[in-house]
C-alpha cells in the first residue's frame, strides 16, 4: 500500500519530509481512517507514510494560564474520554469522543486525525467548533493559526497544505455559567457513523441564555451553525415552548442529502429532535448521563515499554522491523508495507488474530500494542518497530489456559470460534483494568467485538465468571 514507512522522532523531521515529498507523503498517527483510504484506493499517489506516533510530548492535554485548553496531535479519543480536564471544562468533546467507534478504535484514533479527515459525520468536529477551537498548522517555512470554522471547504476538503502538520488544537475552557451537550444519532449503539449529531454550548446567567452556539453534523457538506436557533435562544429562559421552537429552527438550518443510511427528510426530523434533547439535558442538568464516571478504556495495566525511538527509522525494504511479540524478539526483513495483522499472520506465523472485516469493525484482530488494546488490521506494520506486542498466543502461561479462556470453554461461549480470540483479548484487558466489572462495563468492554453466530449472553456470562474466579 505504501513504498516507504518512516518512524519520525521530531516534528522537524516530519516537516522536512513533507517539504521534500509533497503530495507523495502523508502523516499517520492512529491510522484508523488513512489505512482504510489507502486500501480502498481513495488516496492516490501516496508513497511515503510518516509515523508521528513515536514523537514525545504530543499526546498531552493541558490548560494554560489564559484558560485555553491545548491538545497535542497525538491525543486520542480515549485520552479525551479519560481526561478529567476535558470532562469538566469541555464536556461536549468528552461526550463526542465516547461515541467514536469502539475502545480499540478510540485507543488509536486521534482527534487531530478525525478533524483532518473532514467528513461532516465525524463526531469531534461539531463540539470543537461549538467550543471555538483553532488549529495551529506548522510547515518548514512557518506557522499559522486557523479557526476550525474556516478549516473546511467541503466534504473531506480542508485548507491544510500537503507540507503542513497540525501541532496544536486549542480552545477556551468552558467557564462558570457555561453548559454544553453533545448528542449523536446513529443506527446502532456503538461502531456507528452519525446520521446527524449536534453540539450545544450555552452561556447562562440567572437562567437566561446570554449566548447560544448550536452546531450540526452530517446535515450539510461541512459542519454548520443553526444560526436562527442560536439567535432565538438569546435573552430567553429554557422552557418547553422555547426548546420546541429552537428545535424547529435547527431543523430548518439542516440541508441534508439522501443516501444509503438515511433520507434527507429523516435527517432533518432528527436534527430537530436531538437539538431539543440536548437543550432539555442542559435544562434538566443531565448532561453527564451518557458518559460513565469511569469509562472503560481497555488500557489495562501500564506496560513499561518506551514508545519513543532514539532516532528516525525508515523502512523501504532494506531496514528490518525489530520488535517483541509475546515476550520473544523478532526481526522481519520484509512486510513493512503491510498492516500489523498481516505481518503477524504471514511473516510471524501467529494466526490466532483473525481478519474478519479488515476495516476495524469486528474486533477479531484485537491485540495489544504497548499494552493497549487496538485493531491489528488498522495498524501499519512499521509501528511494531521497537514496540511490545501481545497476541492471543501470548496471554496464557506455559500450557495452561488463561482464566478468561477457561471461562469461555466452561460457559459454552465458544461458538464457531472465529471471533473468540478478539473477545478474549478484550476481556483480558478489561479485567486488568477493573477486576470486578459491572454488566454495563462488560458490555462497554466488548463493543468493538462482533459475534456473527448468535447473541452475546454466553460471552458476557463467561467474562463475568472469569471475574468472579479472579
């Protein structure tokens, strides 16, 4: 899929490569969008991928002395979900990040990547636009700041140049008196693309709206403001009548299309409905209801593996990939142009991780990368260099099964078996994270894993039994 893969160690290295390679190079961080686009042929002419995930200090979320929240380009959706700073001062973003994909996808996918992909259905654009976010773009020749509202020119089109990198995402923290909400409407509870989404940020004083921001996603070529609804709310207290009218004005602002997932009429109707629900949540102080107090992340126990490299490494067929898999050292002279899943199956001979969809949807390829659960089909093989990888073959000790594997057998949770390795990997990581999960937490932990045989009752029961047995 690519001819060269580079693990960069500094931003300067990245910018030099982009300046030299131009349109032939692309930055990759999580890769949950880009890998699929390359496999499908949607990105033409790309020869070099520049992996920025090993550059230190780019996964930080912090607030400065001016009350601005800064997020580095390697901040993932799960970083946002687990950040108390984001939960307290940018709740709409935390709610949106929680709705993205599955735990494995949220562990790899970055907020910056979600913004750059530029689909109007992407979940984090609406809340960040409502929060007044700006992007800092850097190239070898300089730096510029762009309002997120001015970043998009159409579907999957932005003002970003091929030689630029997003180095910072920043926005004002929500102040006392400001309240915010995000609601996504989709066709299933997880692993779903928005049919329509809405972010609302209100500035209230004495119960009266002083300023209103309402942004709508998936109802136009770019994220849009429901301007008339925003103007209508100013100077009013939230009441059932006011909320009803604001929802109707949001519906009028939507300009959706008919496609395979929904009709335009239905999208318009849902734009009205979820805008009303968002305003009702703010009115009733229930904004936090959709975000667990302690979200399941599938991070498990920290692994003492330095993710950073001492120097830049380029894979072009001459440099081997040196990595550790299930505690053993491996060296691969080829395979850098593949995904990690294919490297494991075809070059390492570890066939326990399955390819069910190749799109990060089914979770059959779940594995641990530096201790964190990810989808192997969306990780480039070059990311394995200097990393610690664990597959289904490496979770048990000696000849004995892992307690989760034993529970799957005794509780008859193994059906055709194809999805089982992925379920087991997610369950093991879940129990590392919280040894005695609730039913809801078990369900959250396996939202990235699909079973095609039948229901999930036996699988959930097996995970619960494994937890009880310690």
